[in-house]
C-alpha cells in the first residue's frame, strides 16, 4: 500500500464523516464541493474536510482508492457514499438524513 493510500485509509477510518473535496469547508474551490458542504452544514453534520488540491498525489490517490473518477467524495463510517450528484439526490429524497441516522451520525431533519 502506498503512503497516500495509507493516509486516505487513516482519514476514512478515523473520522465518522470525511469529505474529500477541492478546497476547505470554509472555502470550497469548486461548485460541486460547495454543494456538498452546504448540504452537510444544513444538516448540521460534524465532518472533516480534506483538501485534495494540496497534493497531486492525493488528488489521484483518492480516485484510485474509491475507483470513483470525480471529486468531491463523501465517506461515512469508512464507507464511500458518493459524489455531488448522489449526495444531492439522496438529500432531496430525504434518504441522506435517514442514512446518517442509520449510521448513528447526528443530523438535523431537513
């Protein structure tokens, strides 16, 4: 396992909710990352943002890790949930709130 894979795995396993994104939760640097941040903030979910723009190795590493080609990527309790479109669709359908509840993550009802 590469160092970057170990870093990613450690982040995913040591944080209940992790968002690999472009930029930071306070300053998203792409619209898709910004949308997921808005949804998580709206639901009041406690999460860690990891800025993939800090390293080309990390940017490619997260795509390899998840076998998913786009950023952002949301992980909950070690499980890859999806990117912006999936998170937005789950949120709009009320499924994201249910999902967080099932995982024991505190989230506000929409």
